[in-house]
């Protein structure tokens, strides 16, 4: 078999465990020197391929690659960049082929979410459309947990553990001060269209009256009157009210409560802070003192509280991506298949990229209570296994010790290309 180099890149919002997938890819590739030469990483995702800004991971010692397993963020830099269609921008595809050919790249591993799956699918079609042989494998990753087919997405379990822990701890704080101070606390979490992270907040509540008392999902239109009535009921019954809210909740007319009017690089509406919007509503209509917080980057970078299940799955999917490529397959994504809930058992299957790209998985209605304000037992059974176990990073001088790679750049062979 001909030895070919591989290209690996990270895309979209990073997570606490995306580097574990990177370690899975690189360490597994190193076990097959008869098939895979070097693994080049793209600096800042697919942009690294287009600009020929490549990192030679073979220059990194084994201990650095192993340390990626407990290091958050994207070690090689990520991006939000979606390839246009071949008809709309043929020059980008021609450039990819130039770079792949110049560096003898025959394997393409793209680690990201739904938009990244679309990019990977387009790259997988280079052989058919442009005559260049390439095997493109998508490695799933997204804190939003909204990829289809896979039982869950690497990155989500750790976010779920973090937000559930945070809202439980904040709930203890509010309860202790509610008699004379804050009555309402609101935690805003990520989730543009899918409420998986908001649902995870619900794991903190395990009995009557325990916070969070209200969850606001993107899948359920925000009914202001019903919401205010529920807040009032909680404060009068429990003395306080803790709320978890998705950044992507919409009003009855279907408009984001926090839409700014701007769009991101993928064309998605850019959202502002929904927590202060909801908090001001509570203050204006009910007069309660409030506090709010936005989990923002903290929720997706909290490697110190990562789920052991999440870390294990992220690494295993990186390994599986390489195995799938070595089997000669193309345009597929390794995916998690749940075998049973308790004890949680899973294995890895293969999902065709055509069934993954640009498809979002939303919260099933049966996971949300009839009143729309909390999670059901069925949802709890789904979520609970994903946050199990602790996988602490090493600590030095009281702080987590994370690796920073040397990221040796590969010498460019081609003229500059502007994107």
C-alpha cells in the first residue's frame, strides 16, 4: 500500500475534549507508519489547508500528544469557515488539491459539528468532481449535541456536567440569601436551536423544590405570561426561583429574544444576552431582586470538571476515524451508538456524511414536561450517563497543567492564496 500523509483540523467552537479526539487521531496514525506518513494539522481549521499553513505534528514528542487528552480548547486553532459549493467557488477546491498534492496528503480528518460535516462532505467529493483521490472522515464534536445519528456529541457531556454543577451550586447560594436578598437567579447557557445544554441544567434538580425550578428551551416558544406566573409561584412556594435559559429561546412570533441583527461567519443570527432580557422582565413585572450569569466560554472550556465518559468517547472517535480511513472508506463519520442506559454501554458505528451534514437534532418533545418548563424522567435517563465519572487533569501549584504544543510549521511550497 502507498504511504500517504494525513491532514487533521479542528472547526467551529472548541470544547473541553476536542483535543482528546486530536490525540486519538494522531496517536493511532503513528501506529500505522506503513500506511500513514505524517499527520499535518491545519492552523485554524480548513483555513490552514487553503493558506498552506500546516503544522507538522510529527515534531511533537509523544508526551505532548498524550497531554492533549486533558487539555481544553483547540490545540491547533479552530475557525468558522464554510466552503461554498464547487459552482460558487471552484478556486477553493482547486487550491485544496494543490496543497494536498504538494504535501502528499491522502487522508482528511475534520473535527467539528454540522457545518464542519458539510465541509468534510464536500472535500470527500474531490475524487469524483476534481479527480483527486482523498479519503475524508468527519470526527464529531459539538457542545450543542445536535448532530444526528450519534447518541451524543463529544464535548456535550462535559458541558452538561459543568452547567448542572454550576446551577446546583448557585442554587444553594440563592437559597441561603433569598429571605433578605436575591429572589431570582438566571443562568444563560449555549444552544441556538437545540436545548440539550439547558436540559442538562435540569440534572441538578432531583426532588421537589430543588433548583433549577424553570428551564427555557429553544424548542418551546416563550410564553411571557405563563413564565411570569411560574416564577411567582416558585418564589411564593420555595422562597426563590432559579432558571436555566438557552441563548436561542424565541417568542411566540418565532423571533429570538436576544437577536442582535448581526450574523456570524456561517450566516447564523448572532445572539446577545438573553439572561438580562429575562431578568429585566422579572424585575419590571414582578419586582423581584435578581442576579444573572452567562456561562459562555466557561461552559465549553471547563476541562477541570470534564465528564470521564465524554473524554473516553472523544478519544475513541478519533481512533475510529483513522481505522475507518485505513479500511478505505470515505465520506463517513464515526458515531456513538447507545446499547443500554444503565449501566451505560455504547459502541461505535459509521454514519454516512450525507445524512449528517446540515441536519440538526432537536430535543424530543417527550424529553420536556407538558408545561414546557423542565425535563422528564425519560430525558434524565438519556442525560445522566453522559456526565458520569471524573477525569481530572494534573495539577501543579494548585492549577491545572495543560500542554501548549510547539506547532512547528511546514515549509510552504506554493504561492500565497487569499481567502
